[in-house]
C-alpha cells in the first residue's frame, strides 16, 4: 500500500495506491473522493469520511507549510 499527500499554497494531493495502481484520490476541485478502478476487478471502496480526512490533512499541511516558510526567513 502506498500513499502520497502534499500541498502548496494553492494546490494539494492525496492519493492511495496498491501494487502500483491508483485506488483512490481526492478531487479537491469537485470536493469528492474518486476510485478510478477498472470494471474487470473487484471494486475496492474506502471508508466513508476518507475525503473529509484528506481535506483536514490539507489544512494541516498548509499550516505546516506556513510555519516552515516563516521559520526559514
């Protein structure tokens, strides 16, 4: 299992993958989680609240980014 999470002042990313295949990502523009899985596999669903958790993680990431920028000055 693999997770990518990161942010900038204006953008963010949160994505989960398994065996090199993307299983879920947060679409922050449309405010929803996306499960881009092909129809020929058994669908893997993430628990309710995964998108909301990703949004909260983005807020924390941006706050940490601001603190790091301030500390570097």
